[in-house]
C-alpha cells in the first residue's frame, strides 16, 4: 500500500541509535508520507531537531508546551491526525513510561491521546542487560498486550563495544514494518497467502564446489517486500543471496533444487495456512551432479579433467500439475530465455499449467537491479512492461495477480 500522504508519528527517544532513525525519516518522506517527528529531551542530545525538520519539512516537536493555535493543538492534533506511530529508538526509559501511561513529555502525552486502532510500532534499542531486564520485558509485554507491535532488535555489535542482543533493527526493516502495518489495514492482498521463491540454487560437485547461477534474489525479494506491503502473508523460500529477508515474512532458506522442491511442497501442504498464490522467481538449476563427491576432487595427475555426470533436476512447477489439494492455487512462473522469449514463455505457461508467466531476457535481467518483462496470462493476454527497477516490476506483477484473483 502506498505511503503517500499518510501521517506518520515518529517518536525518537534518547538512544544512540537515534542517528539511524534519520534515514527512516528520510525514506518514509521520500515514499510520500508526512513524517511528524517528536523527540524526547534525551533524543535532542544525540540529533538536532533541525536534522529531522530539514528532511521531513515538518516542524519537529520537542515540548508539550507549544503549537497551540487555531489550527494546531499540540499533542491533541498530532494524535488525532496520526495514521501510525513508530517509536524508534524505543529506549528502556520510554518503554517504561509508555507502559505506565505517563504523560511527561511530547511523545508519551501524544501516545496516550492516540485514537484506538492506530498501529503502534516499537523498535527497542539498548544494551543487552537493559533489554533482558525483567522490568523492560514486562513493559514490552504490557505494550504488546495493548496492541503494540515490536520490531525486534537484532544481535550484533552494540555502541558500547559489547556484542549482544539489543541492536535496533535496520532502517530498511523499520520502513518495511511501517509498510507492512499499512498493508494489513486494507492492502489489496490483505488476507492472501503467497509463497514466493527467490535466488539461485547451488548443486554440489564436492564439499567446496557447486554449479550455480548469477541470480541475486532481487526480483523474488522485491516481490516479497511488495506483497507484504499490500497486506499478504508471505513465505519466502530463498537460495543463498546477499539480501536480508524482508521484515515480516516467513523465511525458509534452501541451497539445492531438491531442497527447494521439498520446501515448496511443505509450504503448500501446510493445512493451517492454505496458499492462494505461488510465485516461482527462483533461478532453479536444471541439472545437478549425479553423485557429488564427499571429498574435494583433486587433480589425479593424468592431465585429464574429471567428467562430471549430470542428471536432470525435477521441474517443480510442472510437478504440481494435477497434484491433489491445490485447487484454486494461482501459479506464476518466470521464463528466463536467451532466444524466442515470448514463444518459449507461452509454451512453458501451457506445459506447466500456469496462470501467469513473466518472460524476461536471461542475460539482461539476472543479477541486475532492474528488469524488462512481458507478462503473459493464461487467457493469452500479453502486457509488455518497460525496463524498470525490480520493485516496480514486482508491483506490476502483483497488480496482475490481484486482477486474476478478483476474476475467480
Ligand atoms: C551515550 C548514551 C547512549 C545511550 N544509549 C541508550 C540506548 O541505546 N538505549 C537506551 O535505552 N538508553 C540509552 N541511554 C540512556 C538514555 O539516554 C536514558 O535512559 C534517558 O533517560 C532516556 O530518556 P528518553 O527515553 O526519554 O529519551 C544512553 C545514554 C547515553 C548517555
């Protein structure tokens, strides 16, 4: 769901991670949101209000005692007009004050006045012992019981030099969490379950070598991000890539095609979460070494390279044809070709019994940040999209998915 013209309250408390929240304010603003920053006195010791004001182009609120005019009534207007509130970094102190319902600064006073139903996201950031302290745990639990969503901190280097849990989630994850929260409030895929595969597979030759491909995972991850932002529940099954799993997805890591096949079957067979859509964006290896060596293959001194016998991998999508229990599953495939793109893609659509196939040029799409694709539907309808960033392409693919789902 678009962030355009959404009123987002961004409460910044006095933790060192405040510097990362500058990026969050910037990214949300660039995405079209109106970002209204509130800061505790502690936060202003780390970052100046001017930094946020310059980036968001809205006044930054640091006091309860200001902005009472005909048009704006301080914390009352801020709370009344908010579509979502994000507290980042959420210090131990502000969590305690929010849990107790104190109203002793602009953030806590505004948060008390928030109308019911406005999503509240908390991004804790603090030293491990502070985070694990029973007081902090209890305050977080209280806030969750009242409906707040916690964007869990990660494990890693903390500002003190220590290593542990308490590191605030990355700015990109915070932005994804905001998108997800809006998606869950009426995105066009709200209530739908999507399984998306991404990245390339690796087929072992021996313990250190494999047959792989140049897939970066960008297309599948963009689809997952976009689907989450539209309110879908997403299971992302991914080969090894350098991307962080999008916030809020159910992530399954795989390496080989056989593992991918098993993971897809498991996700499809989950009785508690029947999938509505399967999008196979992973670059699957068509062949694998017949018998991978358990030891590293050495030069044997004969002057000859070893012959590696290959066997066919299963065609995962084709294998789902006629599989019981999948009635109503919308299947989307990708065809990466180097010649006769549309012809070959149409053939695949039919032979694999797909609802939609995304045809792209294998050479100019794989591993690249943007893509030029042709969408071919079961009905024969063909849509050519101009070369665009993969996030935009993902949006167009999901528009088609929504369209096809609506016709059913
Ligand atoms: C350099 C420095 C870094 C700090 N980092 C954190 C932090 O990451 N998380 C936290 O909970 N408190 C941190 N604190 C302590 C808070 O600033 C302190 O508890 C303060 O009262 C928080 O108030 P506020 O949440 O109202 O801004 C830090 C303090 C200093 C001096």
